[in-house]
């Protein structure tokens, strides 16, 4: 199966402030992105329509839960955590909890018939990358320097070579690049 990343970072590579705040990320508050055609969703809807399961780390799950309504009502979602023994009560039945390694989870998803997973959350992406289980990465770069925060990338066991497949710039200064992992 294929595992993809679709994520936004600051120019200095952070996906959130240290406290998890996304106030620097255009559109994160649900408002239209300034300087962008309101019909332009940066390819997210097409990407999301291509995946059949979403895997997210506990921190991203907790952020998503704090949003008024669960943002992915129809998508099967797998939460990874070693600390949570069960999910909070009352959350949609489409959400499951796992403690698996990336390799174990990919095997399980394969057996379940999933074909394309969206892998989300910095630490989670780093673990999948280190396990050699990410096939492509789409990064939307926001022209802001945060100085510190939660990084997208971290230590690796070995270099990972990428091939740039597509790169676009937007009138408001955002840039989007899609890489395939070689
Ligand atoms: N800019 C964007 O586009 C974007 C996108 C997504 C998320 N975010 C933000 O990024 C922040 C979260 O990123 P993050 O790097 O802190 O964390 P994360 O990847 O969302 O969550 C990390 C946690 O996931 C669990 N985990 C991951 N892989 C696991 C595995 N194989 N087995 C068991 N547990 C596993 C661990 O939870 P335990 O500690 O329970 O073991 C780990 O501490 C949030 O603020 C979120 O809003 C931003």
C-alpha cells in the first residue's frame, strides 16, 4: 500500500508552535486564506479523496479533537499512542486506537484492504520515514519563520533521497512541493 504525507510547515520547518498553536497557519482557523483564490484548496480535497485511511499521532489527534466538530466524519482513522489505553468516550466509531510499530500497522492496514494511507503528525511521520514506509510527501511552505516549535523532521537512521515531482508557488507567497521517496 502507499503511505503519503500532506502537511504545512513554516519556512523553518515547524508544523506547530511549541504549545501546539496553529495561529500562524493560514486557513487553520477555518477562515479563507488571504491572497488565495477562495476555490483553491491547495489540492487537499483531491489528496483526501485519494486516501482510504488516516493515521495520526496522539498529539495531532488531541488537536483535532479540540476542534468543534470531528473534522473527518467519514474517514477511517487510526490513532497511534503508547500512553492511551482507550479512546475518550463519545468519539465517532470510525476512530480506532493502536500501539503498533509503523511496520506492524502497515501490515495490518494491508490485510484490511486499505490502499492509501494519509500519515499525519510530526513524530508519527518521522517514525514512518525511519521505517522506510513513506512513499510521498507534499509540503506546503508558509513564508513565516517561527524560530521554534514542533518540527516536521527529526533524526534519521540514514539519509533519505527524495525526488521532486512538482512544485508550485501561490500569489500569497506560499509554496507547495511534492516529493517521492526514492
Ligand atoms: N502544520 C500542519 O499541517 C500540521 C499537521 C498535523 C499536525 N500538526 C500539529 O502537530 C502537532 C503534533 O505533532 P507531534 O510531532 O507533536 O506529534 P504526533 O505525531 O501527532 O503525535 C506523537 C505521538 O503519537 C504517538 N505515536 C506515534 N507513533 C507511534 C507508534 N508507532 N506507536 C505508538 N505511539 C505512537 C506517541 O504518543 P504517546 O506519547 O501516547 O506514546 C507520540 O508521542 C499538533 O500541534 C498538531 O496540531 C500540524
